[in-house]
C-alpha cells in the first residue's frame, strides 16, 4: 500500500527533472532574502547560473550558523503574515534553531510523514500512542498531524509518565508507539519490572523512533523487548529521520527495512566528503546534504546536516524509487578525538549490542590521567546474566580492534545507569584540556 503511488514510484529520470525545476524555483525564492542575496553575491553566484543538473554544485552550502546568527527571522523568505506556526530546537548548545511554517509548509510536512508511516506498515485502524513532547520541539506535532491525516487513532500522551503510558497501552490496546529509542527501552524495562510481558500483555506491533541515533542493533533490541513481531507480519521498530532545519521529522524506514526513504520530490539528497566538499561516489560514506524543494517560509538549499551516512539511490524492493539512507554512521560533530584517534559513539554501541549479555544501557566516559586521555564504557548486563573477567576481557579486545584504541569496559549493576524519557546523553567528557 502506498499513500501517493504515482509520485512514490516515479522514474528516477522524471524525479531528477522535477527536482531541477523545483530547485531553480526555490533559488529564485530564496534570493529575495537579504542575507542570502548578499551571501550569493559575495560568492559570485547568481540563481540564473543553475541551468542544468550539474550546476547545482555551484550553489553555496548553507550552515546552522546562519540560522543562529540571524535569529529569529533573518532568514525568512516569505511574508510574516503568511506564517502560521513557529518551532524551535532546544537551544542546549547555544541560540535555538528556529523554523517557521506557512499552511502549505505544514501540508508538505504532513504529506512526507504520512507517506513514510504508510510505507512503514501503519494503517488507518492502528491505535498510536504518541509520546514525543508537544510544544516547540518538532517531534510531537510532526507525528500527530500525519497520523490523523492517515486516519489512525492518536493517543497524544506526550513525553513522560511511564507507568501511565504502559497502563494506557493496556487499556486502549495501542498497536503503535512513537518515542525516542532510549525511551522505548525504558518503557519495556518498566513494564517487565511490573510483571507485564509486552509480547503477551500488550498489542504493540509497530514503533517509530527518532530525535536521537538508533542503530540497527538497538532497533532490533527494541523490537524484541516490545514483542513487536508477535503481533503482525509487518511488525517491527522503524527509524525516523529529520532535523529542525528541514522542518522536523520528515522521512522514515519502510516495512522492508532497507533504509530510510527520502522523498525526492520534496528533498534533494547529496552526499559529500566533509573535508574536500566534493560529492562522493554512489554507495560511499559521506556527509548528508539536503535541499528543501517545497517549503515557503524558511527553506534551505544545500544544507550541511553534519550527519555521516550511506545512501542508496537505486529503487527499493518495496517498489518506491526515491533514495534511501541505508546506514547512519554518526554525526560529523559527534566525533570524539581521543589521543589522536577518531571515536564515534555509534561505534561503541555497535560493539556492545553484538553481545546478548549486555543491555542497551551504557555511557562512554572520556577522561585523562597524567596528561593522557582515557576511554571507558560503563554498561549494564541484561538481567540475570553472569559475566566473568574473561568475558569482559573479550569485549575489551573487540572494542580495541574496532575503535583502534584502548577502551576499558566497566560492568555496572542493573538499574544503576541513567534512564531517559527524552534524548539520551551517552558521552561524558571529563577532560580539562
């Protein structure tokens, strides 16, 4: 089943033609903004220079810094009177990242998410518990309206209230759940502590996870913990991707689980080498660059997301022809430099989740001793698992082989590490220099 079959199965050639037309139109639209007009003039660029597909590479990149330097409305590309909603990032790392929307922008946003939800296996008879926070964060509303557009029954719980979340799942027979990955794990843990077996006592068959990284290993752990595959052939956990700068959560993994579909009639995808800024060969890892082809209020072209990905531009086995992000490799700016070695938290999680005796609860500690950097991962075992020194030594060797640097493994008591109802904090850097 497809939400918009004609567009979702459009030939790559026709998609590329449509993208170029929309990109050219969007360039003219953005050029009306004083900041971008000045930026393009400084770079000796004019929208009329984009005549063919390869000319897109002439367009200067857009950076998060531009939003913060022009906060709140310096990058507005339409009339303020046409704006109907405002969202903001949390601003935990500085000035918040704003996004404003016209009515047409909200329709485009809902269209993209509705397509993704249908592709993921959701249907109008599903009962969906939406636990992303409502408010300035884009996650709650980003799911709520497309769920209603599909015709699903929405229980808008918002974040927190874990025991109440579980009770509602039992009382209303919720079949789908929206949350951060770490909160899904917490929900499953809490349910089991209360004597509730999710596979037996709940009806969940789908879960949707965004707002923080969700590796393939973690996704499968969530599916097993919540018993999702016990309640339907299309059951499972699905990864969602998005960012405030592109509108919020925008794309999703389909039921074939072969990558996150990016709707090419709404977003142009490029993958570049973050050092040379040149496009990488198809199938090679690089930084994801996105262009918003439809938004009116605050669109961005060639936006450097800082996310390291693998992208497959070939059609999916589900029949959809749009590009797919097949693997998230971590964020460019999440990289930790430890004694000259690049370490990504996603690498640490990859090693840990290969071990059935280790749980999903872990944190990475970066410290220093006598002027030298040290790396340690604290992790809880699964309940009832017995780990001896030989087992821990084996995990440490595997970690060293994969990270190319020593990383001590410290097994902590079950329940001792932090749990998160929102975004998780996995890295603690205690270095003073």
